[in-house]
C-alpha cells in the first residue's frame, strides 16, 4: 500500500521527445504501414470470408459511419462535452491543490501519497455512486467521474514541477531579496509548465476514457459509449466500430489541442523535444 | 591468454585513413595516412586537439570502426579476429559499469562472455580486485564507489581476460587532479606487473609524458600524426613528476602540439620548482 | 534517469548522499509516514462525507445560509452513513445468505484479478516480443512505432464491448473459449501498447559506451540482449506496468459489464447498483473493493520493482 507510487505516464520525464512522434522524421513509413494494414484487413476479411459480426471490413465501418453519421456525431458531441468540461474542472482543481502545496508544504506530504494511492484505483468504478447522487440522466455524474480521474495525474505532476525547482534558482531569488510571490512567478511556475503539460496530455486521454467508461455504466442515451454497447449488443459491429473510430478521433483531437497549447506556452521546450 | 610474441609487433598501422559520410555533403576526413607500429609491452599515448581523430584511431584498432583505407594488424591478426579472440581490453572515459551487477560481477562479465566457469571467474576476479586494491569491495555495487574506484574497476574489467593489449580512451579524463595522479601511478604499476601493451588516449600532456614510452602527437583537420616523441624517464615513481627530464619532455610535447619543430631536449627549459 | 517516478516527497537529493543507495531507516520512515498519511486521508474523507451529510440535514438540503439546493441529496439512501457502510462488510450479502458480503467481494476481486492478471501477463509477453522485433527491424520500428504511440492517446477501452462480443464468437480447436478469456483479452491489449512503447525505449537505452564495451568483448547479440539491454529496460518498463495494471482492472470491470460475465466486480457493481434503493451500503462496499484491487495490483508491481531494482542507485529508480 505504502509503496504505491504516483500514477505513471508513458512519458516519465516531462521533456521526453515521444510526445512528438515522427517529428523531423519521414511520415512515409507509418503511412505505408497504415495503408498496408487497412488493405490487408479488408482483403483478409473478404478472402477468408470472416463473418462481419467478428471483424467488419474497414469499408463497411466507413459505410456505417456515413449512414449513422448524425447519431454518431451527436454522440461524439455529448461525450466530448462531458470529457472536455470534466477535464477543465478537474485541471482547475488539481492546479489549485498543487499551488496550495507550494504554500503549505505539509499539504504536499499529506496529499501526495493519497493521490498516488488513488491514482492506482479504478476510479471509474465510482460511476454508479455518482449516478445515484446526481441522477443517471444528467451529465453531472459523468462529469464528476472525469473530474475524479483527471485530478490525480495533473495534481501530482504539477506539484512536482512547482516543488522540484533548482535550489540555485531559489537562492538567486533570495539574493535579490524578493518574496515568495516572485519566486512562484519567476521560478516555480516556469519550472512547472513542462510537467503540467505532460500531465495534461495524459489527462486529455484519460478524460475521454473516463467519459466513455462512465457511459458504459449507464446514464443518458445517444452518447458514444451507449452507441458502442448498444450496437455491440445488437450485433451491429460495423456501427460499433464506427463509434469507436470517432472515440479515437476525439482522443487524438484533444491530445493535439494540448500539444498546440504546449508549444504556444513553452516554446523553449521545443528545441529539447526535437532531439 | 594471448601473450604477444616478441617478434610480431603488437600493432601495425599502415596508411590508415578514415572518411565519415563519404560522398555526402557532410563528408569529414577524420584521419589521413596514419603509420604507427607499437611493439609488445610498449606504452603509447595519443595526444592532440579535439577532433584530431585520436579516439577514432583507437577505435579502429579496437574494431569499433573500419578504416576507409589502409591496413591494421593487431598481434599480426585482422582487428576483427583480434576482437573475437579477446586480444585486448578496453577502458573508456566513463567507467561504464553496469549498475545491476556487483563490482565482482562487472569484472567477471568479459569472462562470462568467454564462457568461463563460475569458479574460475571468481578466482580471477578476486585476483584482479587485489591488483587494483579493491579487495574489500567486490560485493558492492559500482554506484556505491567513488569515481576513481569505479575507474579502477573498469581497468580491472579490461584486464579480466589477461589481454596482451589495453586500449584506454581518456580513462582518467573525468577524475579530479589528485585522483588522477594516483590512478596514473596505479596504471604504471599494473602495466609493470602484467607486461601489457597500452594505447592511451589523453588530453593531458603531463599524463601522456608520465605514462608513456612514446607520445604520439596528432593534429586536427585532417587528423594525422605530426610527431612521435620518445620519453626516456626510466622507472616511474612519484619523484618522476619533479624530475627535470619530465618537464623537458612536457615542453617538447607542448611545442610539438603547437606545431613548432620539436627542439632537442635540453636542460635549459627545465624549471626548478623547489 | 528518465524514469524516476514522480515522488516529490524525495526532496532534492543531497549531493553528499546521492551516491548512497536507499538507506534503511529513511526508507522505513517514508513507509511509516506514507501509511499514516494514507490512513489520515481515508479518515479525512469519511469526516468530510459525514460533515456534508450533517450540513444537508441541518439546512434541509440547501447550501448554508442560502436557499440554493445542494446538487445532490444527503439523505441516508443517497449517502448512507459511514458506519453503515463499514458494518455492511460484516453482514450477509442478502438475508439468509450464509456468506457475508466481505466474502462475496473478496471472491469477486479474485475473479476480476485473475482476468486482469492473465491478460496483463500475456500483454507483457506480446508487448516485449513486438519491442524486440522493432529493435531488430528498423523499418518496422519507423512504420509501426508512430501508430503504437498514437494508440496511447486513443481511448482503447472503447473497444471493450466489441472485443467481448468478438470473443464470444471465437471457436478455438482443442479448448473451449470462455467468456472470462474475452475479458482477459481486453487487459492484454491495454497492457500491450504501453509495454511495447516503453520496452523499446528501454531496450534502446544502453549508452553507446556500453554497447561498444559489449562489442569489444565479442559479445553475441543474445548476450548483449540478456546481459545489457534487458536489465537496462527494467526501469523503463515499470511505469508502463503500473499504468497497465490499473488499466487492466478497469478493462476487466468494463469487460465484465459488457459481456455480462458473472462472478467479478463488474457484475456486483451492476447488481448492487440495480438493487440500490433496498440496500445502498452494498454498492459503496464493492466500490471500495474495486479500489483496493487496483491498489493491490499496483502494489504488486511496486514489490516487483523493489526486487528487480534493489541493486540500482536511487537516481535510476
């Protein structure tokens, strides 16, 4: 229990270049592999006559996407709304907590092990309880699931970025005779930004996951999660895959937005990331 | 294992040239026309400015690079064959020990790769630990040791298979001056005890002079040998560092590095520091 | 090193001590401190929960000193008292059931853990295999790796209901495909991706110097893999495994719900949720069980981490 560490992201270090896959390299190999994979999928399913309820062909997934476009788009909007609004609220709470930790160090000591332990739990299992609290038809319960999931990685990383500053820089600020506020603005916040954006990337993916999983537990109809479960239950696998495709797109778009924000706010990290 | 026989030179380098990225816009000529013969048991230092190709030359001898022209023989063999035969041990600027192995296990690694059995490996590693004066540290982890101790472990590791030849690429470059001098003393002693041939790359003129039988001075762009300076200091000990001949040789090497014609060693440019 | 876990409790390393490993007493005191803080946190949550209930009770369901209604009800059905929830663990699942609720939840935890763990292990094996293939084949790495990395931003768990339905149709010769295996399949693919990404990164982490050293000693490809690349990859794999462990539990629960698999936590969550009005505390109990399973699974990875990394310097951990 006590050995539980903070939630891990793929990017253990905020400056890892992995966040920019393929940047500076040729996009051709992944494109070739992608096209070959889709064509092979299509051909194999046709040639071996795999029944469509097992794995639908890419072409029939696209077809289902266009016939159910209105429903799936509406579902994407609803799920996207829950994910984004929950993400924003969760990030605000997490950053506020992290800032409190720089002011009151005992809070860092108290909250970090808690956050680390909670990050290891399947927080989405809270969904049924939130449904009982806020009602199953409202979006609030699902937003709360997203908020709960998002808080931990953002809090832990941001607090780390705010607290793990170079002593030299703090001492330099002391020699200027400035107060905590200036240290926060000039040293801690700039130091925390890369950590914050790393966690935001993780959180943006988690937000979409949390929204969809919450939808699997019930609640409002017409969301991506409910389209996927319903279609799978009715053996409309092409439609289910089409909704999965949109969920994937939603995840990628959110992630891309975070990457754009990151490059806007911390341009000095770019040279490092390009390596 | 492979004791260099006295009739064949340990290393013969003839007309070696090295061009990186040949034919491309970023083509770099690292070495041109290198000729060098090293006799068994000799201690040779390669010294020169950054980019003169001294490390590259050593890596060619160690078969970590293949020259674009010329021929290299190590113990009369192709470098690749010499590598496969474990004819040499190599030490680098960083100790490069494996964190997950104990000090002994690090020293035994080359022997493991040669499929020695466990008992033999252990006997050998304790001999080597004695040799580098780390007998009590075998069970520790490399990261628990100081930089100088780690470097001694790395040397022990390079010596594990009793190679006749040691290739050392600035092994003491990362150490502080005090540790460095002590390590030089240890290396001299170890070489005397094992009779190994050594090729030693360094940036430090006193280090090169103190250790070597001959100092090979190189210049950059293109990398070539400009001078080979014999050092006749006799048996090295701590007094050697204050010997006028030592200072004279340092001056000779320094002037060779500056590109001035090497003057004959005379007592006139020795400095009395006492 | 790049993989240091974000534990900022470890204050900036004292240079004088940075060379010493994990010293016994400080590790022990950190352990004790964390335990105290976690227990304190649980108590604090229970107190806040009780306070919110008391506040709702006192104001009649509005924010204090206003007439704005609270966004949720604080009655004993919506928010059963803490003691009810604690005591509920010791009572039978339903009246007349000889087994008490704790036994039911423990069995469900074990069931879900089996699905998650089997899938997790297979995911590690496949992920490492892919990482090894990518290590040897550069074009494959350049072609496939970007997709594996993109997969990290995609809610892969959305596929769970589809995978479960797909699993139901599988006819494998010589062995009967069972539904829990479909659930395990979800854990497999959730594990596979992070392991492949970090595994490859770890396998490529040895310095040129270390690789040169292996080469000068005429080490075979296999020797380089097992004596250098694999040990070097461990610290890169651990974070991926922690991530995958939690994801596997979530995946297993979601899979159980989608597939209607009986015996696991997912099923209990759905059942107790449906019968909530008659017995609200039970749902809280099973949610606590699910949380505990996640923590235990990650703790298992942490123990593995301590064992595998016990001989490494602290900075590398």
